[in-house]
C-alpha cells in the first residue's frame, strides 16, 4: 500500500497522517471479519457463562491491535510508505512489534475454544496440538523468523522489489503480522499451545530482538548512498540519504523503545503471577517470606515445643495483611523497648 498514481504528495505532517487516508479493501474486509468474529465469540461466552464472561480488557486489546493494523496501512502512515523511508519504517514497527502483541494478548484461540461447540471445538484443539503448529509456535522458531524478517526485508534488494511491486508490498505486511504474532505468542500470550516458557526465558528472548533491530538500524544509518531509489519522488523533506538514515534511527531507537516496554510488561506480569497452586509471584513471595521472618522474631513463643521455626513461618505466610502488619508493629515495639532498656 502507499501512494498511487503520479501525483506528488504534499509534505508529511501530523495533519496529513490523520486526514490523508487511502482505500485498502482487503485490509478493511479482514479487520471487519476478525473483529466481528471476536465480538461474536465474546457474546457467546457471555451467553453461555454469564457468571464468567469473557474479560473486557482482552476484547479491548484485540480490537486495538486491529486498529493499529488499519492505521499502519490506511491512514497517512500507509499513504506515505512509498514516499518517505522513515515513515515506511514506522509502519513496519507498527505491524511487527505493536499490533501482534496486542492481538496475542486478546487470546483469540482461547476465546474460540470457549465459544465453540463440536465439531469446531474438537477440530480447533487438534489443530493447535498438531505437529506443524507445535513447530512454528516454538520460541526458537519465532526469534529466528523475527531476525530473518527484519534483516532480510531491510538490508537486501528485497526492499527495491517491495517499492516497485504492490502485491509484494502487501504480502510483506502480512509477513510482518504473522512473524510478529508467532514471535510474541509464547512470550506474552496465554494461549493453550504446547510451549510454556518461563519468565526468565521470556525476558531473554525479548532482549535478543534488540540487537537485531539495532544492527539493522546501524547499517541503514551508515549508508553512504541511497540504496532504495524506487521511492516515490518528492520536492520536500529530508534528502534521500538523510531519509534512509532517519529510517535507520527509527528502527534502532523505536524498536529498542518498544521492546523495553514489552520487557517491562512481562517483568511486571512475572512479579504479579499467581501460580496454579495458589502461590504468588516471586516478588510477593519474597515480601511475605520477609514478613514471616519478622513475625517469628516478634513472637518467638509461638513456635511449637520442638522449636521448629519453620512452622511459624508457615503460619506467618498466610494471606492476612492485617495480622502481618500487627506482627510487624510488635516487632518494631520490641526493638524500641530494647533500645530504651539500654540507656
């Protein structure tokens, strides 16, 4: 997608981004279909399980992901993607790093399982458990596909083909969405796929993408000549070479910034994780273990006759914040009384 015809576009401004829309019937149809099916599924779940409706925030995230696709391809960002290289790179980041994790967070497969009946329900379970799906959802495949896509579509002659062939350009957009979805699926998603990735490994795999973006950005920012002459002509804005350098900066800085946000989201989820056994995440566990130690020090007589302090810690780790606070206050009082007795 991008500018069509021989007419030259006006200077790229925020107003143009908001007002200069282009028609993309295939994108519009796909967004309407996927959005409609998702809303239908959420409605079905609410009807079948009124006490446990589909979470509203997941619906919101999925619809926002579809909106990002629309903005990237049909707003001014899509209109100028053949004219300004740095706008082209903004579009790519939206399609491979912003829209996919939003769509993944909407858990469309889980929604389908909740909303469907047999035979669709059984077929869906068999499909996600099939060997090809297990293979392409493997985290290792996702990171390799991500790296190959970022490098292969920006640092090779493929970019010139994209600029001169509208069909290839549109297929490139699909490629970004699919690769981004597969990359983020096991890292930020909770779909019933085979791979259950630990939080430390999730953080590591997210971090691995940053050098890929940085390498691509640095190479583009170091170009001494315009490597993509098929860009649409214009008589405003940065020079062709400066535009390439700006695009490299968008990939490097923008990609790193988005990935830092993703890492923070995953890290926060890790700290707030509630395990199936009822236990909390490691941060909450550490906090309560510390409180349990303080409780044991404040109430040494609460240990059993065998002097097993572990039993005290077990009792102090129950989820009763008022009791823990009272025990901690008693601990502080004992410290103060001890200090007063020493003067």
